[in-house]
């Protein structure tokens, strides 16, 4: 194989893998195994390895001992800041929306949550995350304050920009998440105090963030306050 041809194949592998990361076909936590990728592209593992090293240099891939190459979050601190902010504004939007959520909306949210529960046995982090987005959208979209709602939309867009799918890294969080969804729906249905609804929605978001950060930094997990 000539040097030019090898470089061409490496570039092809790089573009192919990167496009799948961008589309979330290869979501955060997805293992990039050389052999299957090389077979898919009809090439040896050498150019695939070079492509993965290039993606690692860009921060799109990380190497973990005993695991190998995995798709990573672009920026951990950006993720944390976005989740903190989204917890605040989404909590407020959910509380403000509560009086406008009729029984049809609550049933729609319950049906989405039921689909999420069914996914737990054969877990698909990307699909679970999409359903999670749909669930929360039902609860915050009726928010009568357009400025708060705009901030929520911006937060979700920012998460998409950093390819957030926390559940790929902490799949154990998924079960707790759907349980908390039920609690939030119960608060709304029973006409709980708006502040109680806001805090439940906010802490729900922040618990997911805490679970991810604890998994990434187990040495400091015991110092993280429980919400």
C-alpha cells in the first residue's frame, strides 16, 4: 500500500467515524472496536487506528484501560455547566407550566415514560435520551414565560452540541430517572406547591449530572452532596 493510499484510507475512516459520532449513531460511551469498523469499511485496521488517534487528539474519543477507545463528551466542564443551568431554567419552566398541563398532557408524558421503562431491559442509551427529551418537553413547553422557555431550548440545544447522552456512561441512573419522572407527574397532578415542583424537576436534572461526574471521578464521589 502506498503512503498516499494509506493516507486516503485513514481519511476515509476518519470521516466515516466522525460522521457517526456527529449524528450520534456512535453515542457517548460507544466502543470503537478496530476489527468491525475495518470490516465495515473494507480496509485493514491500520488506517482505522490512525483515524481513531486523530479523533482522540480532537477530544472526540478517549482511551480507557481494559475498555479501549470510546466516544467521549467533548467538554466535561461545559456539560456540567449546561446541566446546572438547564436544571435551574427547566425546573422553573416546569413549575410555570404545571397549571396548563391537562390530563391529556400528563397521560402523554406517562406513556413516554412507560416506553422508557420498557427500554431498561435492553438498554439503548441514545433512544432513552431521545425519549427523555420528549418527556420533559411535554412538561415545559406550555410555560407561559417565553424568556424562560427560550433559555430551556438553548440549554437542550447546547447539550445536543456536546453530544450529551449521560445514560451511556451511567446506565444505572436510567432506572432512578424514570422513577423520578413518576414523582414529578404526581406532584403536578395533585396540584403541589409550584416551588416543590420546581425543586423536584431541578434536582432530577442535577442528580443525572451528579451521577455522571461521580462515575468519571469516583475518588471525589463521596464528597458530592446528595440531593
